[in-house]
């Protein structure tokens, strides 16, 4: 995964942009908060967030366990909500 971060980092920088690739467990509020604070400090705020975290199970409903369902929704729904909540709280205060 790290090689992809390095590759895209260089693409963005070469195009004149700035970025801060982060590996974060989006289910972990402390990790998300730390990543936000690091980015806000580096850039003076956040204008764009690209959250590409997701989880999927290519199984039918009867074959999808509740543990798998909970994992998918803790990443896909809760994780996305957490990022945007932290950014909104920071921009409101």
C-alpha cells in the first residue's frame, strides 16, 4: 500500500498540489482526530478530504454474517461520518 501512497503523492506534487497521505483506521476516533490535526497543522486547514476507505463482502445476504455486516458499516458509514463530523466541528468552532 505504501508504494501507492508514494506514487500518488508524487503525482499530486508534480501537478503543483500538496497532499498528506495517511494510513488511518477510520473506525478509531483517536486516529482520525490525529490525522485531521496533523493535516490542519500542515496546511492551515482542510479544503478537500478524499476518504477512500471502504469494506465490501461479495456474498449474498444469507451468507453474510452479522460480524461481516458490522465491519462493513463501521467502515463505510461510521468511518465516513466520523471524518466529516470532526471537520465540521473544527470549522464551526
